[in-house]
């Protein structure tokens, strides 16, 4: 017995006295509260004398913990008291306090593994890494781990802790099927939250009431759920969706090695096919869900499907759920993974999910409402979506922790295994064709009403929604396959071309669509649209520095025009503009480029933005051709800036500013004695910088130009250019203009001779004409 250890009843008495003094609560009231929490009478608590029968020590301590929490005693003090009591019971009563004994009591929240649950399931490495990171490094207290029904999250977490704890299973507190009152009043849970380093709580298929719960202590808490978290934005919580976490090739590979070990050593399939076809194919169908990987992987391997007519890739591109030999596998997966949730939702929710399953990616809610407008009433949509979200049959897309929610571009997505199983159960070719035709109508309406100002100003449009372009490609493929040629041309017209021109990350997709668009236009013998399509492509090629592609497209377009010379070229705005851009930027034929843009203003039907473009580029040609004095050009560029600013043409405005800077630079080179040009050059660069900061969507080309001329300004002022040159080098690399950067350095070397004394231009290695030509090379 330890000399300094007090008897349990003395510790409890002192504890109650401490609460009495700190909180000014009557001792009788304190004991009544303890009695309410642990079921022991106030008299038993007051006269307690080392009794250990009926788990009294555990219940006494639970009551003490509860009353300490009720009266907001510091958590560290409660823990200190409990530790002292545990030691005291051992010293004076020879009794080891074990709170797990209380799990034998009714209504306590102990999770019991289901019959037949796969106890040998592997915890995927991606989940192991996440749990390690959360428990060892994350400053956040809560981890909400959500996954579809029977996705394997609970078994995986059990496996994780068993491996960490030498085979001992973690204690999981089961909230599923319990009332809020039962959960809030669970004494064993309160104690666990206070005492344990990590508490695992199983929520199951119900919503967890975070807003109504109080979590005492400071240990980590892991929630296992088959429903999404009610609040994504809790600062002290990490949110992980198991289905998304395991939807990785490396995870599928790990699971296949565990569940289909014979695959690795089978000589019927090469290692290259395993890596590049089999594993990605299984991942696409299952989304990496362990149960699905195990069953489908073994069925394909054991059924000798891996030599599917010598073409494994074609096998995985087919609808596996339609294969009679795999029907039993899909039936079993449907029953285990989906049926229970499907039975909980109504027919409207069924219609929504089936409709969404026909598309490969996330579908916008606007589009679903259009497709199902005759099925689901407007007032029912909120409830229908709630049902799908509740059971994770669909998930929200278009919102996240950082950007919160943008109501205009919200959508729904489906996990691969859920989509595969819904297709297995409900695919209907007639219904699929109906929805695709309606999708064509939807996109015709949306794209035709797309605002060019939104696209060019950097404002988000519906096409920027994650997954929208993938859905549009499916619809375009449907149009091409079913000879909906006019619809294809309309969908891929000017508005979509402008969108792709401004969204550099989607150029590869734009190129694919461009090729198909030319085929469709040729098939219809719509010669104008063939030429227009070439023009769209040339303009985009110049912007992304695909010089050879642009020149090749120009030659093809001219050959086509010669073959069908009867067309009116002035109806081909996009072609003429694309040709002029190629002449200006690649062939350096500014004379003919100027002529085209001038004629377009006179003979073509142009929108305000198109007319502004032609006027601006014609002025840039005039500058390069030295058709007007620098004073006249400066005045024209200044007026152009004012007009662009008034109309919200941001790119044009910045372009005009930078050309005005060019004029001031050359004016100073002509007359170095007039320092006013440097002042005006600096003022306009400052305005340019403000525009670039305010409108972050503006192209890096403008940022490169800004830094080129800022370097020149610093040199003229006799200031250090080192940091500015680093910026110029960085942006020249981003826009593939290393040659311009070299020219910049050559200019700086020559300007260095001017200095601050106002030396004559004749003292320079370059004459004014050569200076002008070098500045033109920056155009």
C-alpha cells in the first residue's frame, strides 16, 4: 500500500467538497446529480465504504466524472482524480477498476461485428497512412470517415488498430440505431472520451448530431459512417470519404495482390497487361472497394476472362455487368452493397440516380432538373437529393471546404461501384437514348446563351464546373454517332470556341472536338463552317505556341478554299481572324494581317467584342509597320484603352496599356533628355500592374510583357534589374518565349550605355530604327 494514497471514500468526499467550494453547489445536490448519472442512491454515495460488488467502484467513478463534467471542472483535474481513485481501489481493496465491465450493462454502446463480416480484410495502405497522419501529426481532434454501406471502413479500421495493438481489437462505440438521448447519456462513452487517447464511434446509416453533442476531454475521435457529414466546415475535423480514398490504381493493385495472388504469376497475362490494363480496369469498375475488388477480380481471373478474345482492353471497355457469366457476381454485390440503401429511398430518388448513372462523370443539378422535369416536381427536388445524399448513393460535387458552395454550378456524382451496380440493375437503352437527346437540347440552350463577356472576363461559367466538359464530350459523341450533325455544329460553334480559347487546360479536348467538327462540316458540305473551324484552331494554336500546327492548318484551309472557291469569305469571321493572327504572329506579315483586319471591320458582320479585337490588332500592325508617328500611335492606344475599359474588355485594356508603354520607351530613346517619358512609362506600368493584380485570370503573356518593360524601365532609371529579370525569365518560360527574353537582355546591355546623363542615341551600338525593330519583336 502506498503511504500517500488516500482511501477511495476520502478521495470522493474531497472531490465533492472541491466542487462545492469552486462552484458553490450544495453537497446534497452534487450527490443527487451523481445518483442520477450512476443509478446509486445518494445515501450509498455518502456512506460508501470500500464495497466492490456490482461494479460499484466503476459506477461511483462514472458518477464523479459526470458531475465533474456537468459543473465544468477542468478535464485535467477530473483525470487526476480518476487516476488517484483507480490506484486507491487497488491499494486498499485489491480491486482493479475496469470500465469495460460496464459494457455488460444494457443500453451501452458496444459495436458487435456482423456475422460473416470479413475479418481478414486488409486495411488499404492509403487508409493506414491517413490514420497514422491523423493520430500522430494532425492538430485536429475529429476524423469523420464516411463510406458507402459495407464498403469496408469498419473492418479496415479494426484491422488497422489490431496491427498497431499486437492483435487486440479496438473498442468501437456503436451509435447506430440509438436515440440521441441514449447517446448523450452514455456514461461509458463520456468516460472513454475523457480517458482514452482515441475513441472510435460507429454511426452507420444515420446522421450524427454534432451540434447537439458535447465532447469532453481532448483525445482523438474517429467516426465511422455510411452517411456524409452534416457539416463539412468544422474547423477541428478532418473529413475523409473512404470510396474516394481507395479509388486509386495503387490501392486496387494492393488489394488484387492480396485477394487474387495467382494473377501476378500467371503466364497467360504479361506484367505489362496487368499494370496497364487489368488493374486500371478493375479500379474503373469497382472504385477500389475491397469487397468488389475481391469478388470481381477472382471471378475474372478464375473464369479465364483475362484472355477475352486476345484483347483484354476491349473486355474492360465493355459492359461487364451484361456478361451472363458475371451475373451472379453482380447480383451478390448489388445485394450486399446497394440493396439495403436502395430500399430506403422513394421512386423519385430512384429515377434521379438511374438518370445520373447513364453519364460517365458528375452531372449538374441544372441538367438533371431539365432531364427529369416531367418526372420530379420542382418542390420535390430538395427531398429527392437529400435521400440520395443520405445513403451516399450520390454525392455532392461543386463545393468543398475552401470554396464552400457555389449554387450555380452544383452537381451530383456517383462512386464507380454504385454506378456500375445501378447500371447492372436498371440499364435501358431506350431510356439512355431519350436522356441523351434531351441532353443535346439542354446544351444547345446553355451554350447558345453563354455570355462571351463572362468567358473573357474570367468569370466562372457552367462549363467550368468539375466534370461538365466530360459530359459535354459524351453528348457530342452521341451527336456524331447518331448523325445529329447540325446540333453538333451549333454546340461547337463560336461560344464553345471562345471558352476553349480562354481555358488553356482544356486545349487537348478542344483539339479533339475541332477535328470531329471539321468532319461533320465536310459531311454536310457546310464549307463556311469548315473554314470557321480551321480559324478557331489556328487562333488557339498561336496562343499555345503550336507554330507548325497553326501553319499546317492555314495551308489546309487555303487548299480547301481553292477547292470550293464559290463561298463568301466575309462570312468566315473566325477563319479570317485566325489567318490574320498567323500572319501577324508567325509569318511576320503585318501588311496582309492589317489588310484582313481592316476589311473585316468594313465587310464582316461583327459583334462589339469582335470589332474591338479587329481594331486593336490593326493598330498593332500599324505600330509594327511604322505607319504613324509615335505620338499618333500613343494617342490611338490611349483612346483604345479608354474604350476597352468602358466596355469591360480587360485583355484589350491591358494590351493597349502595354503598347502605350512601348511608345513612351521609344519616345525616350529618340530624346533621352526628356525624362517625362520615363515618368509616363512608369505610370502606365503601375496601372498595368494594378490591372494584372485585380484580374488574376489575365494571360501570363501580359505578365511576361509587363516584366520585359519593367526591366527596361529600371535600366533607364539606373536601378538594379536582377529581381525583375528573374520574373521576366519565369514568365517568358511559362509562355514559351525564351527568345524574347534573350532579346530583352540584349536591349538591356545597350541601354546600359545611356546611363543617367542623357547620352546621345548616336553613342549607342543600335540606331533608333534598330531599337524600334527590337521593340516590335516583342509584339
